[in-house]
C-alpha cells in the first residue's frame, strides 16, 4: 500500500492514450467498490487529460463507454455487464 501503483497505471494509460494508432479503445480497470473514488481522485490529480467513466451504480446503462479513455468498474458490475464491457 502507498507504493504508487495507481499512479503508475494511470501514467501507462495516459501514454497508451497519446500513442494509440487506429480506432480509440478505452481501457477497463476493475477495482473494489471502496477504491473507485480513489481512482477518480488520482486520475484528476495525476492524469487530468484522461476521460474517466465511473461505470457503477444504477445509472451506468446510460454511459457512453467509447467516449472515455478509462472505464472504472467493480467486480460485481463486471460479472453482470461482462458482454457490454
């Protein structure tokens, strides 16, 4: 804990975003529900140019996944929406 793993992954995803050739494909990070807000806060702080989608809760059906660089979801949501994700 506290080793900067989230920031390292965000840096990798930002590099992927800027160096991506061809069609845009968002990345999906599956994290425990208790860490979704932490990921959002860290992304705003260290990679503000990443378009992050909080794909949790009842309003996720209206989310436009292709418009984002990073989709954050939980293990339970992934099981329910695996085909969509």
